[in-house]
C-alpha cells in the first residue's frame, strides 16, 4: 500500500468534511459510527470474497456481459 496515497486520501476527506461542516450541509456519508462500520464491513466482505477467489459473473449469467 502506498502510504502517501493513504495520507492524501485522509487529508482530502478531512478537508471535504470540514467544508461540509463549515457550510452547514449534511455530509454524504453515515453521520454515526454504526453506519461507518457498515461501510467498512462491506469493504472487508468484498476483499474477503476476492481473496478467496469466489464469485459469479452475474452479467455474463444474465447474458448482458
């Protein structure tokens, strides 16, 4: 993992969140910890299935891909 890329992503998120708060508009993300952890869970589940080599090409099965 590129540490610089991670740092820039966090910095961008902080600046974006600060801008939303300064302008007093709701953020386009879950505003509480359970919602945030749900997003982390989705990411980890995706990585786990990818790592395990599991999956079905749904678009191909439907004839769309």
